[in-house]
């Protein structure tokens, strides 16, 4: 086995690893950060008999990690990158005939194996930091396992990770052995600072940094969710830290190599460093001199919403595994301290592992790659977590819309052309479509800015970003322009000449569903897919009537536009002319309580233009008016007192006798307004045109003729009392029908009055001469025999001019007071 000058913790298990791979094709290696697995394992395997004359491919999740791993291995061999150890990433490769170890990013490997399924000349593929579970890593492993099973039985696959469910991965790799290295770490003291939800996280992180600088020696590694937070904390620190020996170094993927090297390298003698990093610094990188970690506990991840075909960035809490990884960074070279911006009790609520990207990503690229592999159903491949069916369904719909897949899910010639461009399908389609109009280079530049974060700055306006990218003189920008030039040449073909499209118009070739129109407050927009989004009011784009949106962050309730470009109405009409729907629409204006008719040109949820029309006298308009009116509540309709009582009488009999009587409740009438009310509204356009008579005719039509006669007989409007008075019955009381009558008018009545053919007794509200209730009863004879005496004694004193006989059953009924002198 190859000897090394310095020992690393991983050395203790290298013999077991090489022995395992000598006899079996697959293995799983679990080793903590700092164990040395990334740079030591490929070099050791290089001397194995089964690798002779062939290459080892080492996959890294990010370019920064790939470059660091290649540099370190090359230095170990006393060489430079491009000799024995090579590098293959999007923005440049260093490979030669001598290269035996190729360090590649996961996305590059997916294209490598699709272009060469047999992986000719490759002895082994090593999946480093597999616990990050990127979509490219999952796809690469699934394709490698498929190739191993059908084309390359001798191909070795090694999955390496710092925190991983090794047994589960081992099962995926046909029960491969799991080799574990304990690693070596110094003790780390953990301090929980808590977090105030009412304050910005950047302010609390800045306070924690200044506190740590006072209390702790050494450099500090700070974990923040994204570039925006890093820039804001950077600004705060430069205002607060007066110590000239402290260097502040941001670290994220969009930085140039020189800036990244400054963050990763050791602090200069006599100085200390504060590295402000995203999750990029969790695992693969070793940052020299760090003994203090400050963890915000947050990470930013892409989340795909299949129902609207939109990927948005969401800030989430880190997993326990990620938090432990971050904490461990403080104990790489000496005892350290980790500050956590949450309460200790909250650690138990963190998810064990980060959610795999395959469960929340746009699966269109994966589905297209699988189709290129010859697999129409990705779930037949060996994924650790199978891709979700809803996301696959949406991905298939998108790719068929792009004509990349046929109805059977097989890749088309257009699909192959999309795959030939190393871009997501939507952006590849944009470049190809623009190429047909002679604007391939403009579209390629736009695609470059969208896939390579940070190019052209971070302005929300993509037009500004593209212009800056074209002027930028950094090495990264130059490399990206060369790539874009290649994409443009591949897409140009037989280009036609046509009117030049703006950046916004080009963007709609990729994201037609994200065309947006201004609404309400400055900066607020609604997209063609129906979702809302907003740009900060101070942004120049906030005043644009239309935007083409590429990227948003946040949830549906508060989506923030991160990247967009203006587009004019004429361009929209030119781009979407065949898809713009022109129709006459009728809507109900709740405030005016009237219909409004308009001629509308609409794209998706967006109204591009409109003009008012006269409301037509049609059944559709009548139904719209009926629906709008009942939505205001039935109390808004012009019910006369008689109609209201008629409705209550019908509802009483329905309750008393059953469903043969129609349901006239608010809920039922609202649900059936199109049937009973709309036929009477033809030619009407507002509530003001509807009178009580029209409403009465509409409502009474619900009662069949045979029930109309029974209604008057069984639920009369009035009851004749012994005096001959016709007293109205109140059916609106929830307890039952009520007859309110002066008690003197019932003298001599020995039976309780009833309705509904004698089945339902009336509730008698017996009134005093002043029309005030003195008794409520459902048993009048019982009242005469019982409590009448007490009522009589009380009432005689109050109303001495009115009769209060001892025996009301023998007394004559009367409407009048006693004659004078009696």
C-alpha cells in the first residue's frame, strides 16, 4: 500500500477497504469530516491491481470542493493538477494523458455516463459526501448501478460520506460491506445563544461574532443561509470591528476562485479570519485555522412545486446531521467552541438528515436524462429514494410540451438537442428557440447568468446582469462566455432573421408560465400561473407593467422576485399571440351589486387588455347575476314581509311533514340560484332592477301546485280567535309557530289552537291589554285551570278597567275594556 508522509485517521481502515473492493464490486465508507477519505482513498486505490491502466472517478458535490480535493492530492504526489490527478468541472478541465484520477462534479459525471454508458477505461467511481443527496448524485449512482448490472460487472462503486445511514445505502448497493472510520476530532464546547424571532438573523449573527472575537482566539467560521445574509453580515462587521488584524472573508459558490482561496486558506501570520459561509463549508472543505464555529441553524434549499411548475428558494432549519457537521468544524485541529443560535431544547426537533433533493426538486432534467438512457420510467432504476410520482408527472408534461418526449415517454430528436446543451431543459429550449431567430448568443448569455450564480452581479434586473456579464473581466466570466459561445454555435443552425427580442422576451421562451403583470401596490405582481410575487418597491423593476420572472424565493403568501426582466405588451402579443385567449367575460361587481361585461384578451391568469361591453340579455348573464346576488347573502334580496312569511310557512311544513316540501333555507337557495332565480333574471343586470314581485314569482315557483293549496290550509297566515279577530301567525320563531294575542280574546276557548291538520299546537304568547306577554303556553285549557288565577290576581291591579273573570271558560271573549260603571 502506498506510504504517506503524514498519517490521517482514515489510514486505520484503508486495508479493510482495499481488501473489500478487491473481492467485491461495491462498498460504503463512513468517515467523519477531517478523516482524510476524500484525498487519501483515491490515491490508495490507484495502486490496486484491478485499477491498473484505468481511471478512478471521484465525484464531489461542488466545484470548490472538487478543486480543493484535486489540488491537495496533486500536492501529495508532488505534482500539479492535470498530471496524475485531473479536474473536470463546468468552467474548465485540467486533464492529460497521464491522468489516472479525475475529480469531477456530480453534474459533470451524469453527462459523462450518459455519453458513455460503459464508462470505458474507468475502474471505479467514488461518490464523495453522498449524504448531501443532490439530485445529480442520486441519478449518477442509479445510472452507475444500472451500467454495472448490464454492461460493466467489473466496475467498482464506492459511496463515501461523513453522516449517512450506511446500512440503507449498503442495501441499495446489493448488500455491500460498510466500513467505518472513527476519525479524529478535538473536543468542542457547544454554547446555545438562543434566537429572538422578532429580530433579523443577520443582526444576531453579527453580535455573536463580535462576542466570539472578544472571548475566543483563532479564526471563526460562520454558517449563514445564503449570499444575501452573508453580504449584510459582512457590512455590519466592517462597521463594528475596529481590530485591523481581523480579515472578513465571504465564501459561497458564486465567488471567483481568488476570493474563495482567500476564505479557504490559512490566515496570514499575526492575523485572524472570520469566514462567512453557506452550507458549502459543511463537509468537503478544510478551512485552515478555524477553532470557532457560529451556526445560524439555517440553510437555503430549492423547493419545487409540481402544481405550478415553479422552483423557489426556501430558508429552512438545518438537519441534526448538518448541525453536527458544522459544529465539528471547530475541532479539526485543536479544541474549539461552537455557538448555536437556537435553544438547546430545539435540537431534538431538528430532522435527522437533510431532505434529499430528489424529493423536492424539478425532475424534468432527471426524466430527460433517464429517457436518453433508454428508461421511460425512472422508478425502475435503483434510487435510494424513488422520485415522487406528482413531480414526475409534471416533469413529463413539461417535456412533452417542449416536444422533448413523445407520448410514450421516449426521447425525441428535439429532446436530444435539448440534452446536448448542458442546461436545464427550459433554458436549453430558450437557447434553441432563440437560435432559430438568430439570437442564440443573447439567449446563451442569459442562460449563463442564470446557471452560474453571481455572474454580472446580483441585481434583480437580468437585463442589467447580462450587460455586466458581457463586460466582466474575471477568469470565471471569461470561461463562462466561452461556454455560452459554444451553446450559441450549437443552437444557431439554420437561423432565420427576425425582430430582436429583449431579455424579458427571451426569458418567456423558458418560463412562459412566469410572465407577470403588475397589480395593486408598487412592486406586486401576479404570474400567468396564478401565483403572486413581489419585488422590493425601491427596485427599478417595481414600476414595470410586465415582467418575465426567472427566480423567486419564499412561500406562496410572500414570494419575493429574485431575478426578472421587463417585457413590453407588444412583445407579449408577438410571443404569445397563438396562446392569448380572446373572449367576452361577465363578472359580478359586489360593490355595485351589478354585472359588468368586458371583452378580454387573456394569457393564463393575466388580463392583457380589456374594454367594457353592454351586458347581454342571455341565460349565462342571468346565471352570473343570480350567483353574484346570492353571494351577497339572501338578506340582500328584496323580500316583502308577505314573501318572508310565505317562505317561513313552507319551511315550517318541511320541518313538520318532511322532504316533499321544498328546502328554502339560505344554504339551499344559494346552491340552487341558477335553477330558481336565474330564469327570472334574463335581461336584468343589477339588483336595483329586481323588485319584490319578481323575487316572489321566482321563489313561489319552487312550490308545486298541489302543495300550494295545502300550504294555505295547513300553515295559514292568520288564525281566527273567539272574538272574530284574524291574528297573524309568526313562523319565524325557532321554537315553532307563534300566535301572539291578548288573553281576553281567548275567553271561552276550551281547546288549544293547532295547525298542520291539528298535528302542531301553536305557541300562544298571551298578551296583556298593553300587548306585553304575560304567559307562554302550549296548553290553553291547562293554563285556564292552573296558573290563570295567579295571573288574574296580578293583572287585576295593573289593568282594572279590563275584565279578569274567575272562570275564563264561561266569560265572553272581548277586545274592549269593561263598560263604565261596571
